[in-house]
């Protein structure tokens, strides 16, 4: 099992729109494509309170590539993303890292 850490830095003031999009649209589409989330976090104390951090769980890089690409090309997602961004961009920057557990990790 590997995990993908994704951090979305929102355009100032747009974090509520991003959270709403995940809650009402994105998670349903991820379920359709078999994408498993391992948790979501916002920043209480830290560099920016305009960030959303989340982890995705993957069996392999091949699974990630297949499922993420299918989601990214899904016409329903493309339409929903465009609709939710009609008043402007929500996310200013995305960073991600693929993480593998250490031998002593409680998550395998």
C-alpha cells in the first residue's frame, strides 16, 4: 500500500468552495472510479489556513495512474469542475508526494 499526499493551496477566500466541491461532488466521483481517501485536513495552526491536505490510498503506482487518469478525464468531473470555477479559480497551487510506509509504520 502506498499513499499520496496532496496539498491544495486555495485562492484566498476560496477554501469553503473547495471543501463544498469535495463534499458534494468529488467524493462521489472518486467512489465511482474506486479512489480511496484516507483522510482530509485543513490547517488549524501553520503556514496557511487556506490549505487542504488529504491522503489517497493506492495498492500500486499502476492503480493510481489508471484510476486517477480515468477520474481526471470523466466528463461529469470536467463539467462539475468548470461549473464550480465559473466565478474564478479555487485552487492556486497543488503539490503532491507519493509516500511508502517504513518497516516500523503502523500503516502497511
